[in-house]
């Protein structure tokens, strides 16, 4: 039975008076062992009202258990400890060992527990970004491919950005950073991330060595890139939480009942919807709506550069003499005028974007018009090896129609006689192409005759006759004068009857209307 505080006080007072456990027990009406227990607890500085701890068989081995727990940093298993204690002469059960090891681990963790200082952010100072594994979506050719989610957020306003990509190469990372800061409307002072090879290429004495191109990119945008402690995601918990929330809402699982994505465009639309949702609702920690907080933070951000860093445009490729570049073992066409120049290519969803610096082109192409500097010059759907993407519009002078048929030849005069014939008009061009294709003989003599005939009846009349001759395939000696004479004669006549569907020269059947009738028989 537990003693009350008054009873315990009387027991201790009786012992202080008699200095004997038996005498104090008689005065207090308790057992002498109870007196000794309360006195011992008081002398040891322990609370006399708490439960008493009895000696255990494993007490002599506790220092060794604590040594093993300390050496293993709280990870040693209880069964391993029990095996070693048995070798040292311990004859207790494994259950006793497990309890002792659990107590030792709890004490070790209490002394080594990690504490966190709340992060007091300032407007325009920090952003964090990280990568998360996205869902599988159909890629080029309909084959399922893994995707990645680039997740970033502004620490003060809690504004989040999620961008789906196919890979996390350096050009993709820089393109995502450019898109992110442009959504922010400015550039923060610092960017915190993990230690991927695209950011840190090595660690020397615990100091991360930055990738030179990421340093150049950060200098272009006016911010500094920092990395967390290696293998310590807790040092950038904000971006880790953003990745966790994005994956919970975007990656189809049994928990969210999301259907599989049918295309990369569907995943992009889902990410846009996710960002619009989380940035429009009140944040639990800051009690602010991120969209409104970003409007307050934007004046504290640095000014955006007018053009993105060139690495954000993708990887460089040289345009070959066939006006194509190669990306992923596939050829893609480019507009004319870029042969020999260097362009940037990158995959944007299911499309390949080609960007060129028009200021670096020796001669500005006609299609460029008034465009200058970095400009998108071509965009193709991504393809697979063996299936090139060629845009016929990129080859306006090619002797083949877009459908595959050969283009008709264009006559070009190489002598004065040919020039005089071609000057008659487009009908002369059409006649020459058709007559050549038909294998007409003595073409030059007929061309000279047409020019001479035009001197009498006019160039327009002969040109029209040449066009009609080409349409009807009449290329004999007297065909052209006959056509000219016919049209000249009929044009001068008046009251010319033109056949149409209302009149016909075919005999009618009116004479047969009375065949077989009585009147017809009487006449006969």
C-alpha cells in the first residue's frame, strides 16, 4: 500500500528522533524495511514518493552495455549484446538484456538528440529546390518513361513551383531554374539544394566544390548557390516537404486514386493545377496566402536578366550541310541559312526546341525578318532513332513537293531567242514545260514561230493560245496557228451560240407519241 505524504513525513521524523529503524518502525507503525527504504531514498537524493528500484542481476554489466551502445552510436542489437554478455559470464535471460539495452539506448539518444533552430526567413533572401521521382508517362513512340519533378519554393512567401522533366542533366536544371525565377518575378539572393553532380563535383575536407557552369549560371542571374550537409536531408527540410507534397498529389497511387497520365502534356497540366492550388490557399505555418505573400516579397527580389543563360537553352549542336542537327541519334531539320552555325537544342516535354543566336549568323536569313539575338528557329516532336523529323518548309528550293512529287521545272532564258519567247507570258512557260515533257520535236523552231506570230496578232493572244495548247496537248506544227485563227475568228462573230444543258441537237421522241393509237391506225 502506498504511503501518503503525511505518513512518509512521520516515518522520517521518527527515524531522525530515534536514529534506529526498529524504534522508528514501532513509533510509525510500519515495518523496519519500509523505514530503511525511505531513509535510503532520502539520503541518495531521490524522491521518496517515487517507485523504488530493486537490484538486478544485470547491474554489474551495465557499464559494458553502455560502452557498446556508445561505440555503435545507439545502433547495436540486443541479441548481439546478450551473446557477448554470456561470454563474459552473464547467466540471465535475453529478456533482461533487451530491457537493459533499451534503457541504455534511450539514455544515449537523450544525450545525442538533434535539436533544430527555427528558420527565421527574410523576404527575397532564400529559395530551395530539389528533385522528386515523378510518374511514368508515354514518351516518344508511346513507350512508358520515368519522369522527374523539379520542386522549388521561396522560403518567406512559401510560393511553390513544380516542373515535370525527363532528366536532371545540367541544361535541364538551368532551364528549370530560369523558368522558376521567371515565375517568381525576380531572383532571390541564395539558392539551397542537395549535392548532385550538376551542382557539386567533389568534396575536399568536407568543403563542396561547385560545378563551374552552375557558378557561371548563378553569376548570370545574380544569386549564390549553397548546398546542404551531404547525406543530411534534414538541413533542407523545406524543399523535402515540397517534394513530398507534390508526389502525394501528382504521382498516381492507391491512396490518391489518380489515373495514369496518357501524355506528358497531361502531367504538365496537372503540375500547373497543383501549383495554382497550393499557392492560392492559406499556409498553415505562415498564415498567409503564398500568392499574396509573393506580391509583398517580389520588390525584395533581384531584377531578372532579359535573356536566359545559354545553358538554359540546352546542349549545343552544329548544323550540317543538310540543314539538320542530331539529338538522341535522330536528325531534325532547321531553317535555311544556319549551315555551319552552332545552335542550342533542348527537350521541352514531347517537343524538341531549337534556338539560334541570329546575331552570330554571317547573313541574316529572309525568314528571320526583324528578329535579333537568341530566338527559337524550329520546334519538332521528339522522335526515335531511324525516324528523322524533316520539315519540308525548311527546304523551299528543294526539287520536290512536300507530298513527295517532283516540282515542275522553272524555265530560265539562256539566250535572246528564249527570252523573247518566255516574255510572251505565263502561257509560254506552261507550253515549254508541257512540250518538253511530251517529247515534242523542233521546239526551238516552234518557239520562233510563236514569237513571229505574236508580232501580227499580239503577245496576249499567242500567250493564251499557248496555254490552251499545253492544256490540250497540241504541239504539232500547225496547232498553234490553228488555235489562234479559231479564237480570232469566233471572237469577231456575233450571235455566237454556246451549247448548254437547256438545248440539245439530239432528235426528240415526239413523233413516237401517237404510236399504237386509233388515230394513228386510221391514218395508216
